[in-house]
């Protein structure tokens, strides 16, 4: 068994799958990057072109809504429009070890290189430990020349934040991408860090729209987010009812 | 030393050991899967055909009732009856690392492939955090076409449960088995998660009996379970007595 | 850099270093095994014939009493008397990972095989969580035929103890040794588990004396142990004084 | 992707980069070694000749003051003066695993060997758990013949300290360097262990000045340290203000 397997679907990377831009939105703080990337995939109608399985992911399967399992994995989606071609990297998990993080990031970049990627956007959250009314979007770049454009699009490139650096795929794709001559921009939406945060995702999407010259509607993202919150609330209610029922055994 | 060693006994896999069905019951929540698989091995008189040792298991030996040690391992048992041929995968432990989980599951599947396995049943518990009077059996499949049969046999294929996916060998054998074209069904008996749970195991066995067209008696499993509970109680009593004796030194 | 390096000193394994018996006393519960093996090395005047370094040991150096450092390692000592030839395996640490435990144990056995080892004694403590006035010695074997001899020498081969198996080198050398056709006996002195326990070590040595037809004096071990306890007491006193001095700053 | 990559800049190791002495100051207790080594690099005007990237470092990027990221790495600086030639090993992190520590230390030593290094100074802190008015400098050597010189320079080579050995690169470079025939001296400044400690660093530098026949001004180091303390104080103040503002939402 290979440490990392990239299973290509019908379209061949480099010939049928060609894109200058890779957008990463793997799970992370507030799932901000994941929300944005998955929203873009739906809105643009991007198609899945590859699945990535790895011994560095948690050893588990995910159960879909029909009770069918599939291996925990990451996925590559492809969008080829008239004006833009994008690859999206999304998925269930990041690596479980430091070594796995590096080796997976390297594999993602190698796949990107085969598809002609020269610029990477990594999307994430920036946990501030408190509720944020109007989430700012922070930016970081892997090349000084990229800074002005990121600031012009509405992101704040701060000399103090995030203090601890950028951890995981969002950081490594920029750092390892630099060695491969790829431009890299990381956008981070401010978020409490306690909850899935679609409001932060909407803020981030607005900046990304400007950077990519797109006009994907963030209000739809917010609506989807509100639905999620309703579902979350229902789960909490169900939990409460079941606890109440359980208590009856003891009363 | 190999990372994983499968020590074959007398019978040759593929020629002398041939079975279309692999049943996994490794240790897990409530030891539900382990109880069912070991009960079936005893009832059917299956014989051990292979032992699996690995650097991914905990670094320890098990002491048997005569004070003789053996390396922590997993074992393959083989049953060849007139109507059914089964492989059973049971053992002391699962892997100690994410990587080990994947590599062991892959090794189990490769052994299964050599023996002609085309369908896998993985057995486990589904921890609900409270005592369950009448444990349900949940099912998950690695192929939508398997769902109807599992439901007909009395298992519930739920779109909500288990929420966190299936962790360890019970999940990976289905996920990695899918890539090898093997059908996979996971059965999970509801259990508190705090105790070894033979009642849940008996429920699970009833469903498996139906699925496999067998009639292994679950009451025997329940009797063995009651014996276990008695032994457990004795141990608790011994512990109490020894604590009482110890207290005397201080009185 | 090799994962495991066995640095041979002057004498060549297999020709100049030949012994049928390997005695392991690596650090463990109560340092019982370590105390016994190091005492035997001193009493018999065994000489160091090899050092083992490994990336699986903790990444640190030990400072000797002159301020000179040496890499954390394990060591092989050799004793060749008229009636007995022994290898001793002692050292600073056991492995830091499950995989490392297996690979190191395998390397120790391979070295033993080169030197003609056919029987292994592993020495350790058996933590019981309370002070023990007259520590029993428990035994476990990797071959049923060894049991009677171990019991005749005064060890108790129990069907219940230790319940959790034997963890680390003391267990793996027996388990992996079995596959190499080596006899293996583990002796465990009862000990609280909280302190270095020379009294338990002396009990263990008495059993080992009988098994090996030796007469190494355990009272010397107890004297050394008492010295250790005095040193320990001094350290505690120094600590108290330094704490008192520190408190003066705040008074 | 290699486990460890040493990216050489313009100057070729062994021909253009030649030095008998390697000085290590990686992050550690009180950042004492890091403060000293980075201060020496600035004062001597040493130039960066290599960067080391590794899957054994934490999976993250560091953001510089302009919002530009770079991969977490270690760095080699080179100083070639009339009387002295030094290599400096500094950087962001040490390894995240025991195995990584060994493999990185081995790679550092191999690079040193190519550059002609025959003596290594490793610099660190020695945590004592209390504030120290006049920090002593402890020394350890990998060869008894080095002890007298270290003591003459003002370091204390103690038979009791540090009791637990020396962990990480500072220890391994001495231990593994010994096998390569390299002299190794570890200097450790006493420090509380709770704070970055420039006062301890200044004490250490004085000893190192003597050992290397240098006269690098430690008062500058203390000034830089005071600036750091002011910055730290500002951060604490900002934190307080932001907490006060947050409280207003609830008042």
C-alpha cells in the first residue's frame, strides 16, 4: 500500500485537467476555508477529478446519508470556465502527524504542477478567541510582490498576525510551493475558533472574488450557513429531549 | 524484521484455505465484535490457519492461564462447512498508530484476496453512553446495493449514525476493500461503551445469522457472557477484600 | 545514520564472545531488573563488549560524574567463567515508540543468535501499587516445558498475574525469541511501583541464583540499595534546604 | 520529498565554506542558546550559507514582519574572520519526534564534517525553576581532556547537574559528534525556565568569549534583551486593553 494514493478519475492531469490556480480549503479553524471552497465548487459546478487516500489520514471511514461508507480522503475538483480554470483541494481531514503534513502537501503540489498550477490560494480561519461582529480577512503571501494585490482586494497583511505562523496545509502549500516557483496567497477569516463560521467565510469569499475577478454570491453561503445553524440547534434540542427521557428512568 | 508478518500454518491460502466471506471481530467498543466472532469460531469449530505479528501492535506479550507467554497478535481462523466457508479475523489488539491501522488493514485484505474473499463482514459496537435495554444493530455498507439486504436482516441503516464514522479495522476493511472490489458490511451493536457487552453481541449475532443463513445459538453467547460477568464480580470482590486487608495495616 | 547501531568492541561475536544465556535487565518498574543485572555484572566482573545506539531511544546524552557526556545507549556485557558464560543486556532507556520496541528487541535477539544464545532470562518488576514486606517473584515462560524449573527455583507462575501481560523488552524478547527457537523465562519481583526497589531485586536474585546454579550474594545488593536510599534521602534534604532558602526571599 | 533537505546558497561547503568550529544555538529553555548565537551572528556579521528544511520540523510557516511566509527551518551562518572561522546553527524549531532529533543532528554533523568542523559548541539554558540573580554557566564535554579548559573559562563542570542529561540537539551533537571524532562542549546558562532570558545569555557569552578568544560585547545583548522585555510588556498591556474593551459588551 502506497503512503499516498492519488486516484485519477476520467480526465488526465496536464492534458484534460489544466488550471493555473489551485484553491485549498481543507478542514481547519472554524471550517472557514472548507466552507468557502465547497461553496465555490457548488456555485461553479466544479467536477471531481481525483481522490487522495493516505495512511497519514485518520484510520476511518465516513458514512454518507444512505449508510454507505467511503474512506476518509481529500478530493480535487476542477472548474474550467471561459475565463477561469481552477483546481480545488477539499476533504475530510488533514494529516495526523508532522511528517504526514509535509508529505501530503508535497503530493498536492506535485499534482498541481502536473496540471500547470502557478498560483495557490489557501483559505483558512484565524482564531481570535472571541465572537467577531465584522470579521476581518488577514492575508499572507509567499512572495513580497503579491502583497499589494492582496491588500487592494481588502485583506489585511499584518506584521503581527497570526503570531504563531500558519499551521498545516494552508501554510505548507505556500512554503513548499515557494521552492517550486509557485506564487502563494493565504487568506484567513477572523473567527472565534469555537464554531463553524459561515459569516467569516462570506467575508473571505468577498476578498477572493476580488482577487480572482469572480462574482460568486456570498449571501447564498450565508443562507447555507444559517441552515447549518438551524440543524445544529435541532441536534442540541434532540440531545436535550433524549437526556430528559433518560432522566425519567431515575425519577 | 518485517513490519507485518503473516505466519501461515499447515494449510495453504488459496488452495487449502478458500472462503468467499471474511468476518472481522477485533477488539473495540464493548468488545461486541470480538465476542460475536470468537463465539462463532467456537460454535463452528473453526481452526486457526494463520497468525499475524506486527511492529504496529503494542510491544507486549500476553500470558496464558499456564503462565506461558505469546506475542500480542491477530489470528485468522478458517471454517469450511458443507454450505459455508468463512475466514475469521480476531486477536488481541488493533494498531497503535494511524499508519499501522492502514497497513494492517491492507495486509488483512491481501490475505483475504489470496483466499478468494469477495465479501467482508466487520463487527463492532456502537457506543451510546447509556445502558441499552434492547440494543439495536446498526449497519453500514460499502456499496449501495447491499443496503436492502442488511435492513431485511434486521439492522438499521441510519443516515445519522454513527455520526463520527467508523474508526479502525471495522471501517478500513470496508473502505480499502471497496477499492479491491470486495463487498463490505459493518454491523454495530448498540452498547453503553463502558462494559464488555454480550447482550449487544447476541443481538448482533441474530442479524448475522439471518444475513449468512446460519443458526448459531445466541443464548450460549449470553450464558458465556453471564459467566464473564460473574468472574468480573469475583474480581471486584477480591479487590475489595485485598483493600480491606490493606486498610488493616493503618488501623 | 542507521536506525540501530551495535558497536562491537574488541571481541568478535560468535568467536570470542560465545554464551548460551542472555540476561536482560533494562530500566522498568522499580528498576528491579536493572538492579539485579548491574549487580551481577559487578559481582562477576563481566566486561562490556558492545554498545547499542538507536534513533528509537530518547534524544539525549547522559552526563557522567566528571561532566563528560555520552549518548543514551544500551550495553552488552560478557562474562565467561569456568562453568558459565553469560551475556547481559543493560542500559539507560527502552524505546520511545511501539515500533522501536519491536525493532530493538529483534536486534538484541539477532546479536544473541550470533553469540550462540539459546536461553533468555528477562528481569523486571511487577507493580502492585502498595508496599510489599516480602516480595514474591513471579515467573512467565515462552515454552510450557520451562515452567516446572522456574517453580522449583521459587518463582510463582500464576494464571492471573500479571493480568496485562508483559510490556517492553522483557516481554518481546520472550515472544520474538520463541520464533527463533530460544527458550525464554521472565522473572518479575513484586514491587510497589513507586520507588527503586532493591529488596525486590534481592528476592529476584535468589531465584535466579538457583535457576543458574550461581551463588551471587544478595546482601551486597541490599547494601548498595541502602546506600542508594541514603543518597536519595540526602537529595531530598538538599531540596528542602534550597526550598527553605528560597522562602526567605519572600519572608 | 527528502526527509531532510539542506539547501546550499552560493558558497560551496568544504571549499568556500571552511570552519573548524560549529556553534549551535537552536530554540530551547529560556532561548539562552538562541539569544547568544543570534547575537554573535549579528555582531560578527556572519552570512547565511544554507537552509535546512525537514519533515521532522513542525508543519508550519513563519510570517515575517511584511506578511511574507517562509517554511519553518534551521539555518547555517558562516563567519570567516582573520583569526576565526565559525559555522552557526540557528533556527525556528527542533524536531517533533525522537527519531527526527537523531536524524537532524546527524545531518548537521555531516554538513559540519564537509566544512572541516572538528569542534562543536552547543549553547543552551539550564532550567532551575526559580529566578536567578547571578546565573552560573554549566559546562559538559564529550571528552575528558576538554574539561579543564571549560572550567578555566569560568564554567562549572558539575558532577550533579543537569541531573537528567542534555536533551535535543545540544546533547546529540556532542554524543553523535564523539563517534565522528569531533570535540564537543555544551554550555548552559542557568535560567528560570519561564522566560526568555538575556541575562543568562550574557553570562554564557562571557564564558564563550574566553573559550574562543573573542571579545563580543554582552552589554549589547542585554540592551536587545531589555527591548524585548519592553515589547513583551506592551503586548501584555494591549491584551489587557482588549480584555477591558471586551468586558464592556457585557456590562
